[in-house]
């Protein structure tokens, strides 16, 4: 199978995510990092949207990245002119091709072909490489899709995108339509799959099997509604299922965190590849098997993207997981002591995941002696957070809660909006947490107090 090209549209489709607006500098940084990760094409924006979008496209194009940089454009000469002003080497010109969309634009098929061809020719005359997009093409009349795409190919388009604009396809149909298009069109094909029914990765893979040579992605799957094919699982799937090397997989977690930070859209713990839990094992049966042989419960190892496997200790844990954790902490217990620790773990329901200190404390109790282990001294701090007036405090609070090292988040009244309890092992970790809080969109000010002494009433 030929190497699939990846076009990343985080800066165009991704910025169409409700609530997301990247600054020009943020876009430049994301573009550089995408380039660094060896993305083939970067869809930098739709310049006709606004002045700042145009400026970002122009500045990204001026970076002379290895990736092919392109601008998005409606099939309007005025839009193409905006792209020309940005000096982009490539343009993607789209027009809706379903009967419904043609009606809403008060156009018929011939007029749509005419508008598309004129714009493609105009862009070619101005020295740009051109992709034509038959928007919502998977739901449109197939013969018309072939007719309009062929006309734009004759006018000079070298790539054709037939997007699943509303995410209504399923993989078998996707493969079929791309197999047909590869025979009927004399151009390279792009697949752009929306995720409305959660099939964007599967549909993109199916399109590749059918003959698509490029797939559109966004970091963290951002985009209109439920977004499009997320870059991270798609690139990993190409590697794991087809042995295909595309982007630098080791760069994905950082890229994902950067986009999480600038977009303000949190990564769910269960998100594949980049979610907090993507490489964690919890159930006793799972943990025991993974400790024996990780492949028992892993389709691919975490180090494929530079991450590490975690065995969570909780009431679901069995003897093997607890013994393994203690061994890694340098503690060996007798069978009886181990069973005592395990039964305590199963009773202490207030602790959802046991940290090393918690486990060591139980081991000390079971052995009746102070263990000779270097347990890092914990640092606790209270961070008061003030939010900007136009943001929804709960969404900021929720984002803070997902930061590693944050114990509790309280929405409060008074001078500050949120109080955060941090529980970490070192000052440098505390600073890291503070930094992660400060960069969250909507955080205006923070004020930190380190806990010196704690008094409990014994309850
Ligand atoms: C839209 C356009 C698009 C275009 C995809 C492409 C879609 O926002 O409607 O140019 O390939 O999903 O059809 O994103
Ligand atoms: Cu789209």
C-alpha cells in the first residue's frame, strides 16, 4: 500500500470547533509543530473569513515549511483573491454538490460546475496548485460528483476531495465509493471524514483501502460538531494495521497537549493514544495478565508514541498488581502481609486510585514497622483562580481537574472563582501544575498558598 499523505486541518476545520479561536502566534506554533511531526499538508485557514485568519495563512505560508501549505476557499473569485494575497502555494476550492445545497444556493448543476471551473482556472492562472472539494460528495448524486470533479480536473485541479461532510457513511460504503472514484477520476483523492457517528477513523482507513491517497485529520479530532478524523489514532492505526510510517508518532502526545491548551477543548481520559487512561490497566485480571505479558491486553505498546503503561491500584486490583507495585517500590511482603494490604485496599473505598504513598502506608501497617523506603515528601498547596468575566467558570474548573497533581477543585464565591487543591511530590511538580493552570484559556489570575501544617479533627 502506497504511503498515505496526511493533511492536517487543525487550523482550518479545527478552528470551526465551537469556542475555539487560535491567535496568529498560536497558529504559527501549531503549524511549526505539525511540520516538525512530518505532516504532509497543512490546511492553514480560510482567508476570506477574517483579517486574522488571512494573516495567519500568510505568515504560515511565509515560513517555508516542508509541508505543503494551503488555503481553503469557496468557489468564489473573491475568496480565491484572498488566498492569492496570502501567497499560498496551494488552494482548496469547495462547493456543495447535493441537490439540497444547490437549491439553497439557488444554483443548478451547470452553474455549480461553471463556478468551480472558473475558480480552479483562475487559481491555476495565479500559479497555485489546486484541490477541488465536492462538499458533501458522499451524499450527492454520484454521476454529478464525477462530472463536476472531472471538469475541475480538466481545468487543472490535481487533487479531489470527496468529503463525508455530515459523518453519515460507514466503512464498507466508504471503501466502495473511493474504489469507484479512483477508477472514474484522473486525480489524487482526499478523504475528509466527519465523526458524527464515531466512525471518522474507520471511514478514513476504508477510504485509504478504496484508493484515497490523502486523509484529512485534526489534532484531538477538533472540527464542526463532533469533529473529523483525529490525527493520533489514525496515524497509529496506519502503523499498527498496515505497517505504514507517516508522521513522527512520538511527537503526537505533545502536539495534542499543545492543541488542548490553545483550543481550550480538554482531552477526555478515554481518548485513544493521548487520553490520560489510554495505556492504563485497572481490572485485577487485566493487570495480572499485562504484568505477565503486556500484549495480552494491548493492541500496541505505549512506547509507540513515547508513553508509558500504568497499572492502577484500586479496589479492582488483585494480588499480582499490588505485589508488582510494592516490588517496584523495593518492598517485599510475606503472603499474609500482602493479603492484608490487599483487603485494606478493597475496603478503603474513599481512595479511588492508590498512590505509592498510600500503598506504602498500608504496607507499613501490615508489617508493623517503618519501611526503609524513600517516599517523597508531599507538597500540598491551595491555588486561588480568578476567571475572565466572559468565560464559563465550570468549564475552566473541569479543565483544571484533569491536570495531573490536582486533587480537588472547588467553585467558590468571593474575590476568586475557583479554589484548587494541589497534591504533588516536589516544588518543580507544583510549578508545573501552576503553569498548566495559568495557560488555560479563561484563567485571568492565580494566587498560590503552600500548606505548612494541617490540623484534622480526627474524624
Ligand atoms: C465544510 C467543508 C468541509 C470541506 C472539506 C474539504 C466538509 O465545512 O462544510 O475541503 O475537503 O466537511 O465538507 O470541511
Ligand atoms: Cu469538514
